[in-house]
């Protein structure tokens, strides 16, 4: 039997925040997409007004997520 999970309301924002976190960690390890889509790094910097290199942005973003109870 297959199970399906449906996300609604605030769950969508939490899921997106976690996916951006995972994506940025992958980018730091060297993973790159070949598409012209914006990187998680650029999305996080733009949406949260963070500055710095990828590691510094990750550290700041993790603190934001911890303060929000997401991590």
C-alpha cells in the first residue's frame, strides 16, 4: 500500500525552508545543477537579506531556522 502525505498551510513553508537548507548544504559540498534556476544560496541571501560566503550564509540560516523551531 502506498502512502501519500499532503502538506497544507504552514507545513509548506517549513518544508520549503528545510529543502533550501538541504540544497545549500549540497551546494557547499560541490553539487551543482546545470539548469539556469537560481541556487539555494542566492534564494536564501535574497529572501533573508543575508551576506557572506556560502558557509557564513548557511550558519546564519541555520540560526534563523533554529530560532523558528524548524531545526
